[in-house]
């Protein structure tokens, strides 16, 4: 049985192109098109598609507003189309906050210069979105503090994280927490970091699959809503306790020692690097320079990036945690780590922050 797709796009040219590409896949079929958010809401109710592709900028009702309504009234996996520029990064992140499961570049050339490869990748992401699971962020947020809703979606007040670490806890030998994530990661990371206080005793380094035009905006967004300061890490920057660092998109971030202290090395990606940043590359460097003093966490995401890096970490004596299947948007990355027997703990997303506080 084919997966049913609703295409939401105000440009008739782009509509036709999308329909042709999706219908060329034997496992997919377009069951309807909508030209704005209002039509998308109506057709979602009438057609019950398995997945929706959604533009952000549209007349009458924009894509972000439509996502919020759909997730409230008839939740359906939504794949957003975004212009991958720094100016539009906040809009895309707001769409993910609102409930979209993933995003793709509006220009298919940004997926691949080869048209057939772009078509294949588009259809693959639609299939993954259709079979993925969506975490109810507000429900999880209620467990760690009240949710402050802004124009950009549900955010956690900075003060909410301070009380989570009020009780004295046993401090471990961990000197770095390193996290890898992909699809579903932006929302998952917001939840995890929101549980941590500004005096969290070790630095947190994050490798999130994201284009280079997005990572600085993503870091700024997290820093606004978390007690910890969050920033895009720079080459040579020292990694200090109480701060979280986002690996820049489009490049590779490694950990090394600078005069005995942990610092970041940001280098250009190799031509054959599939992921930029790569969780495997970051994890492997952490294994080399931190050994058993690292704690790695693999969150929701497609594929298996992080599995081989986790293998190096385990061999060096580090601990590895993985997000559980029920709370993952896509269970590829954490599932690969679990299936390989590399996970010391498998945790629901809502519990990860609390466990970090308890064990570090």
C-alpha cells in the first residue's frame, strides 16, 4: 500500500515538480495539493494523508501557523521546505518547535546537483517522515517546568532549570558530555539542555546534523531558553563547565587537548564525508582525548552516524547512552547503537536531563 502525501505549496510550478517527483516513487502517491495553510488544514482532515510536505511562506496562512493547527487538531507527520539561509533559520527552527518532523531545502540543488539523486533523497525523507514518531514536547516540558509559549513555539524559561539540580548529588569522573543527533534533534536537545543548570559541572559538546547557515541561529535559540550558555563552537575554543557548544554545520568538530585542557578543533570536511558535522568523527576524537572520562548520548536521528564512534568510546572506557524508541522521532541513530550492544543505558527523552544531573 502506497504512502499518501499531501503537498502544500503556493507556487504552481513547484507544486507540479513536487507531484511529479513524489509520484515517480512506487511507494508514494500524492493524494492532494494545497496552496496555503488554511487549505492544508482542511485537506488534512478530509484526506488523512500519511505525511504532509509544507512550505513556510504562503498567503492567507503561513506554514508555521498551519503546522501548529494541524498538530493540535489532527496530528500528521510534516516535512517542511525551507530556504537554507541564516535569515530563514529561525523560521525553520520555529516550524520544528511547532511540530514538524524534519525539513528539506526548498532548492533541490541543495540536496544534490544530480536531479535523480535529489528525487531519491526527497522520497526517502518523505518515507522516513511518514513512519517517524513525534514527541509531544509540551507534555514532556511539564515534567521539568512550566512552558512559556512565544511566537516561536514552546520554550522553557531560564529559571526552570535552576531547581532541577538543587539537591546535592555524587559527582562522577566525567569531564565532558558529548551528544549526537539528527532528525528530531533540535527539539530533543532543547528538552535535555533545559533540564541542566548554569553551573552544570562539565561542558556539553553537541554534533547535530544541520547546515552551516543554521547552527549559529540554533545555538542562539537554545541559549535564550536554557540556563546554560549555548554557542556555536569556534576552532581552538576551550570547553568550559556550565556551557554547551554546537558543532558548526558543514564542517567537522573534534576534541583535543590544549595545554592539558579540553578544546575544540574545527576543520573543513573531507569531500567524502557524508555527514557534516559527523557524530562518528566527533565521538572518535573524544575517545582519543577523554577516554573513560566522557559520557556520550545518541539522540533521535536517521541512519547510523554515531555507532562507530560509540564503539571507539566504549573501547576507551567511556559510557554511552541512547534515546529509547518510543520517544525518538526517528530511531535510526540510537537504534543502531543499541543493536550493536554499545548502549550502557537506554532512556526516554524526558529522563535524560534528570539522569545527567543525577550522575554527573
